């Protein structure tokens, strides 16, 4: 039976201790400031990114790993006889998936499988966790892909965004929307639908109100949740994430309620104090 090496990209926002424990390979995307390309989570952290945005008054662009990046990451494991399974950021959001496919064609047939998560952040992460568990149980690549294909449309993810500033700088809302939203304290909530980031609804008022709404939305589906894993993912608001994690421990039957930190790609699009909740419908 061939050995399986699971890879994801840096947007999967997996808990770092979990990545180390299960030896998940991570291929970083890039945060690009002018002519300088920095590897997400390797050469730049979210804290450093925010400091630079504050200093320079501009957001970085983000860029997918090149086919050569994927070949360099996958190659050593192919040479050792592994089958590589790469679980990618949504093809609707990035060329990461396409570049991984290009790289896979450079290896012997069947040695690299590329799976489109149609998700982002810990919405990818929860699929990666399931894939690793299945591989450790001795499932084949085909069986794992079948499992992920069935699970993919059941992933639920919501993000509460604290400020419209990053959406404005990224061209995702107008200056007037940013001004009015800031004055009225409007907090947008983003979901992933069909592989794309979609504004789901807006909450007016204190940030806590929006977080409570997101949490209550999840808890209203508690009887329909897969009870294996829930992920709370945040950018620079660990205290809020701890409170949500505690509530989920009290009000759900999930075996694992993990906490993850959003990487530079999600942070550059959504801004500081963004917080999200990910679970899978049973």
C-alpha cells in the first residue's frame, strides 16, 4: 500500500500544533508589496502585515504559488514513493488549484492528486483534518477523495469582519459604503457559497452583537452538526476566540473544538479582529 502525504496551501489556516503533529505539508501563497513577494507564514506574519499596512497605507496583493513552487514541495515525497494529495484553496478565488494541476502533470501519472476545496481558511482546514484522519486509518487516495467530495458541500463557514477599511482598500466596497458603515457600526458577515466569498448579512451595533449572531446561527444547527471537529479561526482577537470555544464546548457534542489563526491572505482581505466559525453538517 502506497504512503500518502497530505498537502494544503497556507490559506488553510490549520492549527500549527496540528500541522506539526500530523506532518501536513504547507505550500505558502505570497503577500506582494510592490516588487517584494513574501511567503505567507514563512517570511511574513499577520502581525507584520498589519504593521506594514498601517505604515504604508496600502494592502499587499496576494499571489498563488507557482507550478515550480509545487514541484519543489511535492518532488521529494514523490521520490520517496509517496502519493501526494493536495487540498487547494477554492479555484473560484485563486489560480492556486490550476498551478497545482500544472505541477502534477510533471510527475508520473497517479502520483499527485489535486482536490479543489471550493473553500478558504479553516473551511479548507476541516477538510484537511478529515483527509489526514482517513489516511491514518489506512484509506486509499480514491477513498479519501470520495470522502472529501461528499463532505465539501456540507462545510459551513461564517466570518464576522470588524472594520470595512480593508474591504475598502481592497476595492471591495466604496468610500461612501466605508464611511456610512463606520458611522453606523455595520459589521458584515461573510459566508463561502459555491467557492466564493459572499456577503451573507450585516449586523448593526457592537461587535459582540455580530459575534453572538454568528454563534447563534451555528448553535441553531447543533442537531445537524457533524460531532467530530469545529474550528474557531481568528485574526488578532484570541480572547474572543477563547470565549466562543468555551461556549461550543458547553453547547455542542463536538469531540474536537480547535482554534486557528488566520494567515496573511485572509488577514489582508478581511483585516484585524476578523473571527470565523467552521463546522460540517452531518
